[in-house]
């Protein structure tokens, strides 16, 4: 994953990474949430790393799962 770090990519490369990731997400017929799209923009802008997005998304769905018990 080090090839995807902000320090190892340009803004244009990060845009392409996100474009591909969102394309894969859409294959499952689900549009990413506004929260996920916002985090993707933060990655493109160089504000947060992909592993932080992953942590936030997993935490979000863990909380939702716990609330549904």
C-alpha cells in the first residue's frame, strides 16, 4: 500500500486511484455515501491517507451494526 501513500503519489495519481476504487464500488450497484465521497476528496487533496479512510469506514459500519443489535 506504500505506493498509494500521499507522499508517494501526485494529486492526479490520487484522482485516478479514487476513480478506479469508486468504479469498483459501483459494480456492486451501490453509490458510495456522501461521507465516503468526502473522505475520498480529502485523500485526493492530500489531507488523509487511505488507511485512515478504511479505519473511519469500518468504524462507521461497526457502530451501525452495534446499534442494530
